[in-house]
């Protein structure tokens, strides 16, 4: 407003007041805006400044009267100068700039406009707006778009958006790959350009469904740009604007050509493979939902149905325990979801309990596989009955404990076998010198009787060593086919007399059991040891001792065979797990000091293994213990039985080579043989014996050699001697030879075996036997 000087003073005052009122209103309006407003005069100096309410802390005197070049940084001032030049030239004067402020980075947009009064340009109005939030939002949107583009481009499926005219407005690279076009080659194209007329008409119908808001999933064939016919699955979803108006369709494309080929091949070969499926040992079922639509003979046999009608069209859950229904349905749903989420279903193996027609539970392994069954999505399940395998695994775990026990006993057996071997050598010397001394005693009956006690004690020691060797399974035991019911009854008759009044004995003995390979003394020993253990378990509370003998089929190790089974049970205090683990350990006992050494069960263990049998134990605290001894029938056992015939001693004189690393055995043996009129050479080991034999190849009627010797063992000596093609009889002597070892050695040139410790009578008999 321009004041007229010709007007009266009153008019001028009124106009000035109106002008101030307008200016005040304008200031109030500007102060409520979010923008900074600067007014510059013709010389581009700031003459007025308006700031938003939240920016009132800015001092207008920092701007007023100053030119922009005195206030703004050079890079911002350059933009301001260009904007001023543009508006003076009649163009738009806008720019953006970025500055660092105490509360962080800020972005501003500035718009310049000329200030006109009348027809004259009297200055410039600059409006500056803080666009920091918008800029941050734009950056976030840009990042989001880049992430979205990355995800879209790296999907395994084609993505395309078409408008209402079915023309592509967006595609990812996978869609271009599926249709066989170059980058951007689908833009503006329609799906109808890649299909025949019939399919094109189908698309038009689909567009109508999209307009109605329906989503569809369908399969089509199409022709790529290179002319190849392919197949794909399309999932089409309508796209709506904010007002709910249809603006196009989002399509997801999956190339199913290879799957289609496989499906076609499967359908073509269905009849050919039907017989194969029916003949499989594995069960096959096909599910649509949870309904069984196909089942082969194997699964029917597994379930115990004879007619397909008892199985087909039934719900799978009818054959699954109720508690597992939720688990099965979750598996089915997860498997079906793989059809839409994956091109190839991942193989899955689940273990499940099912029930057969008789109500028995079976353990199965099931592998669900996604298939197309007559055009429907279905699940084929391969079923294997693993009930026997799981039972065998449980049995194996039980057997593993027995194997560990056996290994411990094997190690102990090796140790005691070595001790027994050394003890046999000591006894051997005792026997030989004892007999030599006995022959030199005067004719005094009491003296000879007293001396015989020493020899009798030696015989008892020999039997004790034999028992130790039985434990270590190295003893020379003659196993004969025989029935054992009479042995058991005799042992029980003997045991009954020693039982206290508070223990009752019951027995159920099958007297028609077949023969087993055994030693009667060993069977007697098994009964007495087990009964004594039972008696100890019931000594305080009393109870019942039960003995049962029967014949049946059972597993020994992993082999099922016909066995005689002996069970000895008690109703005593039972055993805990810790005791069970040490049960067969030598010298472990639960008896008080002075009532036993614990060797009894170890001896039994060795005896049972010698008969190629097995011993099982079950026990519960405060309930009782049961020992089960399984022994295979004689007809099922390959055993070597040593035939030991008594050979009478003759009066011939023989030439003998005696080989042993124990000097006492060599000296006493030579003295004894010389007294019988025999000529004897001795050697301390196999190497020395071989040198003597080389010097006197035909000088000996018989050779007697120890097995274990330094430098050259007894068997190595025999093999070297046999290289001379000589048939001189050779007797192998050892304190730890089993029957199986004897059979092996006999085929390597051994004429006979002489167990240590031997007497001079046994040696003379053995020599006479091999020579005759």
C-alpha cells in the first residue's frame, strides 16, 4: 500500500492503521507456518524474516540488513545466486541444500518469488522449508525398493504384473527367462502372445475373475520365443487401488515342464510298474488328504487285512494311536504345503507306531513323497516294518553288556591261564622229583605213606589248576553228548538236604529234552553254584527256589537255534544294577568274609561258554533273581572230542628227545626215563633241539616237546622237523591246550598231546601209544 500525500491527515492515519493491522495479521499467519520466510530488497539484502513457532530462538538480526553472500556458505550461496538469476529471468527459482545442525543433519528446500508492487519488482520473497523428514523417508523408501527388487529378482519363480489390458508393466528376470525373452522383453506384451487362441480366451475369462476379486491357480502350456513348448503353473492375484478399484493382476509363474514330463512318464509307466509295486516288500500307500486311496499287498499284509475294501477309503488315523493323531496331521499338512513352497519336495523319514487289525502295535519307518495322483496332489508313503529291527536293537543293547562282561572275563581268563601255565610247570617238577624220590625210599610203610600224602596234595593242586583253566576256557575238557535231567535231579536231591526249613524247593524238569555236549561234573557244578547263590539270597527271609528244565528255540548271540534251557530262580532280596554289572567278575561276592570267594559264577560263565551256550540274568530288588542258561543241542554244535585210549606200557627201550625250557623238568624227566631203560637227550629250547635233530636225524624214536619256549616254540620246532620229511612221532606238551587248538595242531604234524603236569606213568603210556 502506497500512502497518498494529498490526502488528509485523518485519512492517512486510518490507512496507516489499516496497513499495520494487515501487517500484524500477515505476521500472525506466517508465524503459524512450518516455513522460514525471508524478504529481500532490490539490492538483495534481508529486510524481513519470519520463523516457525518452534524456531523462534533464531535471531532475526543475524539476517536483517545483510546480503545473503555474507551469511550463507559458498556452496549454498551459489545455489541462491542461480535461483535469483532464474526468477529475474522469469523462470522458476528453486533449489535444495543440506547443512549440519546441532541436532543432526538437515535438508531444506528453498523457493524464490519476485515481490511486485504495482508493476514494479521491489524485492524477493524466499520461502525455506525443512524437508529432513521427507528426505529420510525417501531414503528409506529407496532402500526398501532396492531390497524388494533384490528379493523379487532372486526368487526361484517368475513375477509379473499386468494392467487391465493384460499387458506387462513389471517383470523380474526369472519371468523373462521362463518366457525366453531378453531383458525388458516382456514389457508391454500380453500372455496371449505366447499361447494359442483357446488359451488366450481362457485368459480373458481369468481377467473377469480378477475383476471380481478372485485369486486363481492354474496350469497352462505356452510357447517360448525360441519356439519350444513349455508348461507352467500360474498363480494370479487381483491388484486393487486404494479405493478398491481393479487395476491389474499379479502373476507368479513356475516352469513345470520337467515336472510335467515326469508326470507324463509316470502315468505312461503306471501299468508297467503296478506289478512291481505290488511285489515290493515295503508297504506303499497313497493319501489324498488323510484318506487312503491306494495300498499295495505288502501294507495290507502288514496291517493284517485281506480285502482292499478294509483299507481303501479309510482314514489313516484309524490305524494310528489317538495320542499321535495331531502329529500325523501336522506331518500331512507340512507335506502338502511343500507343493506350493518348493519345486521338489524334501525327503522325510519318520518313525511311527501303528496298529494292525488284531490291535497289535507295529513300529514303522514312513517316507512321505509328494506326487500327482490322477491330477490330484497326493502323498505316497513308503512304509517299512522295523518292529523286529527295533526289538533286535534292544536285544543288542542287552547283549552288549554281556559282551563287555565277556571281554572282561576273557582278559581275566588270559591272566589266570598264564598263571596256571607257570604253576603247571612247578607241579610238573614236583611230580617227577616226587616219583624219583619215592622210588629211592627205604621199604618203610609209614614213610612211604607219609610221602604219598605229598603226592596226593600235588594231585589236588593239579585238579585246582584244571578248574582255573576251565574258568579261562583253556582246560582240556571232554564234552560228550548226553541228557542232563538225571544229573539235575541228583544235584537237587543233594541240595535239598542242605536247605534251611524256611526255603522251599520246586522243580519242573522235562525228562524228554535232547542231548547236549557237556561234562556231567560241570552240569552238577552249575546246579550247585546257582542253588547256593539262591540259598544265600533267601537266607534271612526264606522263600522259594525254583528249577526248570525245558527245550525250545532261542537266540544265542544273533543265531536262533534249538536249545535246552535251565532256569534257576529265587524269591530273595534281588540285585541292583551295580551288582548286576559285576556279577561274573572273578572274586566279586556279596557274601560276608569267609563265606565265599565269588569265583563260582565266573566258573559257571566259563563252563557255559565252553558248551557254546549263553547265560542271562534278570533281577529286581526285593522280588528275586532268575538265571537262565541256554545250551545248544549236541546236533547243532561242532565240537572236537579228544579220544584218549589207555595204552599199556611195554618193556621196550626207546630213544627219546625231551625238550623243555624248565631245567627241573628236563633233569627229572631224564632220570625217570633212564631208570626205565630209555635213552634220553634233552634240549632247553626249540633251537637247541633242532640242532640236535639235524645232527641225529634218525637217532630218535620219539620227541617230547613243550609248547611255549624261547627262541623257537614247540610248534615252530615241529614244523621245522617235518620239513625233513620224517615221520618221527612228536608229543606236544602244554598246560593250556583246548580241544580246538589240539585239532588245529594235529593237522600240523603233532602225533599226540600230553597235558601238564604229567606223571612218569602218563609219559611212558603216551610214548608207547604214539610208537605203536
